[in-house]
């Protein structure tokens, strides 16, 4: 086999100039990035604008093959990143369009879809698995996106990615980024677009597809795509075996442990990014650093170790990778289905729903303590509830920048891992979490909380807010019950079919058993009351005694009452505000 290829450094702008289209082979895996991946990518693009190397933000290595044409290439490695970039370009184009910047919109959209010599529109990214959804929802600028419904898990991921990025590109959200806050809205959007276009990649191209796949295997199997994590891996393996011409027993153990780590992170269909996991672990145990500082931090802290110590380090990573997946996607079975652990599992699931991922840094330390009997279950649950409620209040409702608390959580996690016993753990949590000045100064007043809370909505149609509103209604229901509920659904008291924004509001929502929700359907409230009377939920019973009549004029006042209840009975208890 001819093993010929070229490798060159270029920018995303140059890559799109070189090739008119990128084809994802049919046997490649589906688009699989969830919010934790593309939100990191999105934030990295914006955060790098103010960094010293802002004109050379490095996206990574991509492998292509073009056996039949010079204008179109097959994507061998880089599918997830190219798809995410296409989504971001599309969202940027639509934002330009909505503010009347037609020229900027069309110019940006050329990186999503362009016309050929015959004037026909040709999508830049061609994928059999995600077509026709990606073509009609993302790669068309003038389509009515609301009429399209995703059917497959891949289509849901694509839709969520687009909808989230479009929202993150709103003027209000972009104003939260210090690096671009002083710019006008148009300049903000242009700056993000240009930062993405100016980002650099290593492009590897072979006319022979077999060669391209061989290069891809080498890059992924032998650590030649030199990220900081690859440098760490290579450094450890080289230290274990100084003779590169042989592979000793310990090095085989090291390779086996490394592969187990990667395998663990693919459990439960998560496919967790290895660097993401490693950085969270490092911040949880050693030092708060950026992805680009991981290797230097590793060398400074680890220093020269014995072979045995390197193996122990890899063994620790292997154990931590199992725990990491447990925290990201928890199940009751992880704790042998013991009922006393159910609140802990529910709290971890709630944190995953809220979207902020900095909490994992602390959770890895807390789980480490639990496995070493240095924290009580009640203390563990108390800490989880505190972080959950703070995240909901600050990140979900106020849309605060959660990365500013990375230092707080890293410092807390590092201190926790050094705890001597349960008493010491309680002292650390009290000082560094429950009474942390940085967290306390960012607590919302009841007035601030009410203002954001009363904007929550829920619709039976697709909406990004649904998950949060469902979370809130369930929290209120469980607060009344003082226990978890399983047979639960969100009920519109006044039917959504009435139309209008008010019926979607949190003030028109209540938790109800699913079978009763099905019975109530779109009935008028006077007919629903008898059905509600069958409910075992305490909140429903209180509601019926409070509201003999219920109309649109009642929704706003009830929303305020729910906000007050949530703040006093849930937030204040979890955050120890009273």
C-alpha cells in the first residue's frame, strides 16, 4: 500500500477555501456531541479572543481523503468538530439576518452552504446519517425551522446544538463575556465568526483512503496528535521504559490501564472526552489550570517518579474514570438500589439537567471521600443540594458565568481530598462551601429570584425551557410531599390549547400524576377540579382549597407565590439562608 500523505497547518478559512464540500462517509458514527462538548468548544472560541494567541487558536488535527476530486474530501477524522462549526456558522448567519445585516448573513452562510457553477445551493457538509434533517434545519438559511421535528437521537442532538448556540449568540448572553463585552452586537458576532475562521488546524490529506485511515489509527492509537494529555501519556510511558526499542511488562500494564480509562469513559453510551475527564480530575486533586497548562502542571507537581508511582497514578485515573461516569450519568443501581441513596442520585441527576458542569470537580472529591468513609451520607447529600440550588439560582436563572467559580470548586475539592476524617470534612465544607464569601456575595435576593423565576414556561411543543420548568415543578411537588415522586407529569391548569404566552407560564403549571393528566387533557378548569381531587399530591390538595376559580388573571399572582415558596422552602433551606 502506498503510504503517501501531506500534512500542513492552515486556518479554518483556508480549509473552506480549499474544498467546496466535506462528506461524512456513511459508516462513520452519528453526530454525538452533547451540550458539555459543544458548550466548551463555544466558550473556548470566545475566551481565546482575548488571549495572547487569539489569532492562532488551535482546534486540532483533521484527516481527509480525496481519491476522486480535488474540490470534495471525505472526512476521516474531524466529523464532530466540522459539524459543530457548521452549526455555529449557521446560527451566526441567522443572528445576522434577524438584525438586518443581510450581507454579513449571506457572507457567513457561504461556510454552511454555497452555490455551484449552475447556481444551485450545495451544502458544505454532506452526511447520509443526518440528512435530510441537517440540510433542512441547519444548512438552509430561509427555512421555517419550527415546522421540523427531530426523529432520531442524532437529530435531537443536532437541533439542540443549533438552538443552544443560537441562544448563546443573543446580545444578552454575549454581554456576559468580558472579552467582547465592550463591542457592539454586530461586532461581537463578527469577532466570533472571524475567531473561528482564523483558528488553526493541522490538515492531513491522502488520495488513498486506506492511507488516510491508517494515519487516523496512528494518531489515535499512538498519541501523535500532541495535545497536553498526549504529552502526559507519552511522558509517563517514556519514563516507565527508557529503552524505546523494547516494551517491558510495566509498560504493557500502563497501556492496559490507559485503554481501560478510555473504555470506562465510553460506558453508558456517554463517550466522555478524555481530556475533559482528566482536567476535571486534575482540578479536583492538584491544581486549577487551563487545558493548555495541563502538561506543565503535571511535570511541576509529579516531578520524577518511580515506575511503580506512575502505575499507581494510572490506576488512580482508572478508578476515577469509573466514578466520573457514575457522577455524569448516575443510577440507583450504582448504590445497590438502597433507598437512603435515592436523594443523592436524584441530586446528581438534577445537576446534570441544570447544565453547569463545574460541579463535577467537587463531586469527584466527595465520592472519593464516601468511598474512603470520610464523609457521611447526610453530609454528601447536603453538599449536593447546596451546589444544586446555587447552580439553579445563579447559573440557570441569572445566567451567571459559572466558570468564575471554577477556582472556588477546585480549591474546595483539593482541600476535601486531604480530609482526615468525617469531622474534618464537615469543617472544610462549612468553611469553603456553605460559608464561602464568593458564593455568598452572588446569592440572589428574593426580589431578584422572583423576577427570573416568574419567566419560566412549559409547552408540550419542543422548547429548551421545558426541562428546567419540569425540574422546578417536580422540586415543588416533592417539597410538599417531603419525598421523591415517580408518577409525575407537568399539567397546564388552563389548557395550552387556549393559546397565548400566559398559559405557558410557571403560574399555570402544577405537578400531577400522569394518568390524571391524561384524563384532564384540555378540559375547562371547572371540569378538571374533580379529576384533581383524585390526586394524592399534597400540593394539588392545597391548590384546590385555594383556587375555587382559576383564570388567566390568576396566573401572574400564582407565579409570584410559587417563587416565594421556592425561595423560602427550597432554596433557603439548601443554601442555609435562614
